[in-house]
């Protein structure tokens, strides 16, 4: 039985969706099962999303950074997770996150902090990016550079005002894929450790 990683995200213009797909690719590359959950509207029924996350072994939250924080649509979803909060349904699950904005800063760190706080309020355990910043000067950090923004907490991608077919660039996409691999591998170890030992099950 494979480990399930839920990837719940909102994407305003398609760029954050590109990252979600790459996270899912990374989960599959690690031999596990991604469950993509795209938030379409603040008015939608979130119960199927909450149930899917409850059934998953880990969750990766994703949202664009608008005005220095996660998008309003994602925040509505975050507020709706109180239904899981009051029952402790997500306690001790693994969580991670990614965000995207037009500028290199855009206060993406604040958006990632919002995602970590959401996970912390549910009693979840946060998985950081685990990819060192590039060991080159800022001027040398081209579009192929992995973790070119130099984030530690999660994926911080940058997209131009262009089609999601060409932006975010390859380096940011690869960074998102690596996060998917990391979360999937961590979830396998986490769930294996939670299983009773053979001597306990005898």
C-alpha cells in the first residue's frame, strides 16, 4: 500500500497550479500517491477536501502570495479547516507548503509563515524544503537554478506576467518537485514508524 500525500492549493492564474503538478510529480517519483485538490472558489464545499486530507498521510499546502499573504480564496479554505481542528483529525500528520508571486520577494515568507501556522494549529509536523540555497552570486542565479530565491521553510517561486507554460521557470519547478519527493519519503518513514512492531502485534 502506497503512502498518500494530499496537495491542496489555490491558483489564481495557473502559475501555482504548475507548482502543484510538480509537487505531485515528486511524490510519484518517490513511489507514492499524490492526491491533487484544487480550490476553485471560496464558495465551494470543502468537506471532500477535508476528508481527503484526513485520509492522507501528509499534506502540502499551496497558494499564491497576494498582497503579502496567501490568497483570499485559500484563506477561506483555511478557515473551513476548523471542522478538522475541533476534532483533532490532522494531529501529528506531516505538512509542507509552497507559494508563488511575481516579485522575487513579494513577502512570500509571510505567506509561507501563514501555511506553517495553519499546520501548527492542527498539531501537524512541518517538513521544510531541505534544499540549500545556491552557492553562487545572485547575479548568477538564472532560471534553471534550484531554490534560486533561497527559501528554507518551503518553496518560494517567482513567476513573470506570462503564460504558465513558460513561467515559473525550470529551476522553481524542480524545487517544487524536490519538495514532493522529500514529503513523500518523510511520510513513508513517519507512517512506518507509527506501525506496531511485530513483537507488539503478536
